[in-house]
């Protein structure tokens, strides 16, 4: 504790921006090492054809690219080929037949004109005319002998042959058929030629030869539609994935090459360490560090409170992370999700009480996200979402339920509310998993929900005094405790200086109401007022409110001696409060509530005795009020004492007195070092007058 105090005293001189960057940097590095390994999957040293030592599940969903491609190739090969009937084939074959017989007819006409042409020359000329058809099968199947017979045949028979071929071949090629039906259609052409032909045998053979060679399949592959079918077949194959949580190999099962391939893809082999999770943790730490930096940079508080708030924030975050680390170490020993035991509301409740609600919301979000990463169980891909939501909802509920004053009873009520919220979330979780649970598991989850809430409250109440004492913080809960009349120092004031005690109560009422009206901390003003005159317990009889009868002890003292006693009560009070380890805000109120005001009564008295007396010798040491609350207490302190000395106070007299006192303080520059505006000062005067009018109202005179 003393080390923390010395540390903070040294850091007072450091600019907040440098302090913030230093703390965020160091804390980010520490947070990374605490989180490192939380998202690393368990790996195994296994070889092909070994027996699996345990059941291994895939920690992530991943596509088996090789198997997927193999299945797509198979689907592509199995895709149906699309055929279409081609009329051009029939036209081309009929054109070939026409070309043959046209060439024969032309050569016959030439022969009649020149009868000296020999048969071999005729054959040669026919070959010459049909030269462009050399690539067609129907041409090559006619031998020289058959061509000679065709040239020597009667023109009428040739014409009949021509007509027969066109009719039978054209009729058959008008039918759509594929290559596997080719023999059947050729046979049909031969049959029709034989049945209908009256040709000589030599021409019949020629007709059969031409008929056979010109019959080809009339359905050709539609390349475009076939390619589309293959493309659709590939697209229809879903990627083959190894799913997160899928059993790859069971304990005692032989690991063949296919299983080993799946283990490699899942990244669970020892030689498959990846830097990606580490980079992910680094990015996560950078992200939350950026959030924290932006949050505290935008805070309107003074530097010292912001430094304390920043350190408290990180201490709470590290406390939560350490608890998560402990839970993660023992989590694998249980069949249930023991992360539900984590005190979900601890961090948000403490930070709301010690800092503010806005910072508590940020802490809740960061804690929930961190827990989701660190408290992974089984095969969670990125984070354990149910754990993250559990802590997020529990934390938000605690922030809404926890009252600002933070009494222990309120913390207990809040923890019970969090326990109820936890139960509701666990019921949701159990229903969504659609699994069957034993009675013992259900009892555990119910107990974990209640334990999480109660533990959050218990740890909050236990740790709150430590933080308040170590960082000298003044939470609302601490203020409420200090306002208890049974507090030793308040009892000391009551017993030793009852007049001062009553005066302090009146000042507290005025200051509380006035501070609330301008948005200052009314509770701080009230509690500070209770203790602001505790220094009077050193010399109680020298203060008018504690004097009884007509005897005034100052009558026997010089003005200088009276001055020393009166002025000393401010510093004496601060010393007493410091000795009892009171919050610095309360100590500052005791020390500053008179600022550097002058003791006018004793100054005037001393001036009468010695005209050379300087005014500064009769002023309080100060400092002047540094906060709105202390400035309001200064006004309330002076006004309450002055009004009490008035005879028959009326609203007009009270208003005039308040205005006079405030004006004198302003003229004396007592408010120059605090941020109390003239508008707020006007509101303070109005509220103080209203409160005093309520106290000093006219009363009915009851008959005797």
C-alpha cells in the first residue's frame, strides 16, 4: 500500500498522455503473454498406420480441396453428353451422291461427242472430276472396276441408281441417330435397296457400296450444351468439409493415409504450428488497447484522477484475466462448462463504484470478449460465444442494478439480480444446445449461476476497501460509510464539540442542496461538511458555537493568540483526517474551506492596538478552494454562522446576507482557483436562500 502511494506521488508530475501510453503499452504486452496460447489447438505427434491414442476432433471447419476437386472431376465425367440432329449431314451426303452421278453424266456426254476415248481414259477423267471428293469415305470405297461399270452402264440404269440412292440415303439420314445405331441404319439402307432395286447386279453392288458409306450418324455432340452440363455438374458438387467438432479418428482406430490427410488439414499434428492465432491475439490486444486509450483520452477528469482510474482499470482487467487463466487450467478436468462459475459482475461493479458507469460498460465488453477467447472449451472456432454472452449480460445487468451510493445491501441485492440473470441465460443455453443433461449437470449449472452472482458481490465488497485505501479513492459507498453517525470521528465531534456538530449538520444540508443544483457531487459536499471543522476539537472552547454562558475565552487572549487558535483549526482538521487515513477529498475540504479568508474581527481588534499590523497576518494559509464542492461549503459555512447570529431572520434579510457574503468572497478572489461560474454561483445563492427560509420560517405562537 505504501509502495503504491509513493509510486503515485512520483507520477503526479508526469503528463497524462505519456502516462497513458506507457501504461497501455506495458499492459498490452503483459496481456498478450497472459492470453498467449489460449486459442492454440491441442496437437498430437502421430504417424501414418499408428493407433490413435485418443479420439481426435477437428478444431475448425476446413475444406478438403483435393477430395472436392476429385469429386468434381467425377461429376464432370458423369455429366450427360448433349446431341443434336444435324440436317447438314443429310444435305452433304446427298450432295456427294449428286456430285458422283453428275460427273458420270458429264463424262457420258463428252464420250458421245468423242467416241475415241478409251475406258481407261474415261476412268482417269472421272477421277479427275471427283478429285475434290477424295477425302470422303464414299468415294474411296468404289473401286476402279466399279467406276468402269458405272461408266459403261446404260444411262437409264444410272439415273435409276441415282434416284434410288437419293431416296433411300436421304430418307435414312433424315432420321436422328447416334454412332451406336449406325450399323442398324446401314443395314436398313441395304435392305431397302435390295427390296426396291431392279438394277443389274453390278450396279446393285455399286448402290450398296455407296449406300453403306454415305450412312453416318446424324446426331452430333452439342459442344456448348455439353460444356454447360459439365459446368453445372461441377458446380453441383458441394465442397467436402471437415466440420468443426467432427470426429476424425476415434481412440484405438488405425490411422490410414486418408485419416492422416484429414489430421493434416485440421492442423492438429505437432509439426503444424501456425502463427495466425498469435497474430490474432496481437490484433485483439491492439484493438482493446486502442479502445482504452480513446476512452481515457476523452475523459474530462483531472490528470491525477484519470491516472488512478487507468491503473485501477488495468488492475481489474488483469485480475479477471488471471481468474480466467485459473479456470481454463482446470476446465478440461470436468465434463461441464465450469466457465459459468466465473464472477461475471465483479469487474463492472467495482469499476462502476470506483470510476464511473461509462468505464464499467467498456470494462464489461472487454472482459466478455477476453473470456470468450481464454475460456474456450472443446472445439470453439474463435471464441466460446456462450461464455462471452454470459459475462456480457451479467455485467450489464449489474451496472443497471447497482445504485450509485453502493451500500453493501445494494451490492448484495445486485449480486442476487445477477444470479437470476445467470440462471435465465443458462436455461437459454441448455435449451439451444438441444442436448440431454443429467440431473447432476443441471444442478451444477444452477449452482454455478448463483455462485457467479454471489461471488461477484462478495469479491466486490472485499476488494472495494483495498482499492479505496490504496488509491485514496472516494466512492459513493465510502461516502455513505463516512456519513454514518457512529463513525469514530463524528462521535468525537459530537461529544467534544456538540455546537460544532450541529453547525456541521446545517452546513451539510445547505451544501448538499446547492451542489446538487449545479451538478456537483452533493454527497461529497454533505460528508465533507460533517468533517470540515473537526480541527475545532483541539481547542473546542475557543469557538463561539461551543461556548456556554457569557464567558468568552478570547477576552483573555491577545488578537494574535486568538488568530493562531482560530486559523489552526483548518490545518489541525486536515492533520486529524490524514492520521485516520481519510480520503484526500475530505482532507482538502477541511484544509481549504476557509481558503485565504481574513479573520476580520481579530484583524480589526489588532489594528486598534497596533496600526502597523498587516492584513496578510490574519489570513488563513489556504489554499483557496480547488473544487466546486469546497467553494459551496465555504459559502454555506459562512452563511450558516451569520444567519444563526441574526435576530428575527426574514427572507429579505437572509437574501441580503447571502448576497453580501458571496459578494465579499468574490471580491476577495476566493473562487479564482475553482471552476465555479457566475451562473452557478447565482444558482447556489438561490438554493441556499430557499433552504434557510425553510429552516428559519415563522412559527405559530401557541396560547398558554
